[in-house]
C-alpha cells in the first residue's frame, strides 16, 4: 500500500496554499470585469481615433490649417464725421393771445393749418369797440368846432387890438384859449386812434408765418387779454433749427474746420439713427462748455421743406468734419490689439499669415482708416483669428463675404468621411 505524503505535511501548509489560490482567483475575476467595462464603454469614434493616431497627415491638431474669412483692403477717400444728440427747436414760436376782452365770435383757422403772417385767425365781438370809436369821433368833431370858433375870435381880437379898441389882456386870453382847444383836439384824435386800434385788436391775425397747433379755446367763450393759455400756438417750421451737443474733446478739430470759412454739412437722423430726415448747415457754436456734462452746444439750420422736423423732436446728428484723401480702408473686425498696439493678420501668397503692425486713424461705421504699413488690395483676416500666430497656415472659407469653393468642397468631403454616431 502506497503511503500518502500529504499526511506527513503540517496542517498550516495546506491552509496557506488555499488562501493564495483564492487570492489569485479574485484578482483574475476583478481584472476581467474591469477589462470588460473599459472596452464596452469606448465609443466607435474613440476607437477609430486610437487606431488612427499617428497615421494622419498632421501629427497635431495645431498643425492643421485654420479656416478663416478674409477681406481685401481698398483705397479711397475716407469721410470723418462727428456724432451728437440734438433737439429740434423752432426758429420762432408764438402763443396768440387776445389783446382785448370780449366774446369770441368766430375761429377762422383749422388746427394744423399753415398760415402766413397777417392771416385772420379769429374775431372778437367788435360792437363795443365800434361804439367807443363813434364816441371818440363825435367828441373830436365837437372840439374841432370849438377850436375853429376860438381861432376866429382870436383873429378878430387881434384886429381890434391893432385899432386899440380892446385891452391887450383880452387878446392874450383868447390866444391861450386857442392853444387849449388845440390840445383838446389832439387828445380827441388820440382817443379816436385808440378806439380804432381796439377795433383792430378785435380781429386776431397771425403775427408770423408757420403752422398752427391745437385750438385752446372754442367759439362763444369770453376771452380776456390776461388769459394764460391764449388762443393757439403758431410755430415756424421752415426753416427750423436743431440744437445738439458734442464732447469737448472734439472742439479743437471743430474750431479748425470752422476757421476755413467753408460751410459744414449736418445730417439729421431719427431717434434710432437709421432713417435720414434732413440735411442742413452748421449755424453757430456756443461760447462756453457745460461743466456738468463736458459738452459744447451747437446750432444747425435746416430748410425743412418737406416738414419732417418738428419742434422738440429728438434727433441724431452726423456732422461732416473732414475727408481723408486716398487712405487704406479695412473693416474694424480685422483690427487686433495686444500690449504693443494694433495689428492685423495679412495673408501671404503661400497661404500663411503675417502679423503686421498698423496705425489707426478715423473710424466710421464698421470701417477704419489705416495710415501706414498696409497697402491697398492686400488680404487681411476677418474671422478665425483665435488660433492664428505668425506663419500659421490657413484655408480661406470666405473672401470679401463670398464663399470660396475649394474650402467648401473640402469641408463637404470631410463631413462625408466622418463616422455617424
């Protein structure tokens, strides 16, 4: 009978061997589970990327050409404008008040009507003034008769005095009487003229030419000379003024332009600054700066033939200050800035970009005038500058706002090759 060697081994040996086998089995199970979950959660795209890593044309994403939009610089005259905010102010505005008391018998205008100076606006009951005129004229006739009689007596007294038939005192008294009656007659004439004037005031006429507003009082009411609101407001709209402000930083350039004695064109736009309303000329410049706002007031005048400007209307003002001759223009989107100043990315014939330092001048809308280091008909990058640096390779997607065909085709082919998720 064969002897079992295990019986001769100590009991702790078997226990240690069983523990080691169990530990190895657990490690294999855990490793298998981890491997399963790692490969089951990896997407096809990730797998393909792992497989294709190092097999593409470019070793790194940074080496791929950046897709950009470019613009061709142009050379032309560049107008310089100053922008301000303004309020339309009527050249003349008059509130028509009655100058006599009485009943408003007739209103002779329509609201919003354009009237000329001297046109009849309304009539106040004229009968009281007609009676006053009649009384003044009657008193004048009476006093003129008394004056004429006194003058006849005075002539007779002078003849009698020459004949030494009356005393000199009597003649002198008669001469004084004549002067007294002459004064009374003059006063009567003044009374007649005043009565005629009051009768004229019963007819309210337009003091200026312009457009009448809304009627403040209706026919049949009793009006008074001291009424606060008056009858109607007349505003002169042709021509019309606009008072606007500019920052004090623009004063020196403005004064220099004013000294040239050439007219300065002004354009008025609506509140949104989009619709052109009227064109005019600069009329005057204020003599002091407002210390609270740091702005200077200016006044422009517009013909306003079409009547688009109204008193107290808010407008945006664009003043043509000067024009730069034959300068290079580029969109402001092409201008980049860093600690050293402004620069642009210029496209080279090799489809790379070059950093070009430039000096900026005036800006108008989305265009900037470049004074040096950038020539006309050069291409500068507008969009896609985030990944660019000196010497970066580029693909042009758009040129002067138009798509470039070869880049579109490349992108379409790339989209077809990309895996579907």
